[in-house]
C-alpha cells in the first residue's frame, strides 16, 4: 500500500495508475502474466511492474471557491 500526502507535483503523473491503464506482458517461457504501467515524471518515463494486490491512497487538500 502506498499513502501520499502533500505530493501535488506528482498527482498528474499518477493518472495511469489511478485509472488502471495497465499493459499486460506474458512470459513466453512460463506463461505468467505480469501487469505493467508507464509512470512519467517530467521527460522521463518507465514501465513498472504492478503487484495484483497493489492499492494507492491519495490525500489531497480540497479548495472551495465561492
């Protein structure tokens, strides 16, 4: 489990994680399926493996406008 507090600068980078836009890869030798997702921060991006039970909690401040 991952808990984020006051990380406004990376919330947009978590878009794919929060929307579960996973890429699946199947191993030719074992037949095992692995879920991957692309995380990008700035100009750098990378495919990262995601465990089946992965959960993320984002705590963000709510701004009210009148």
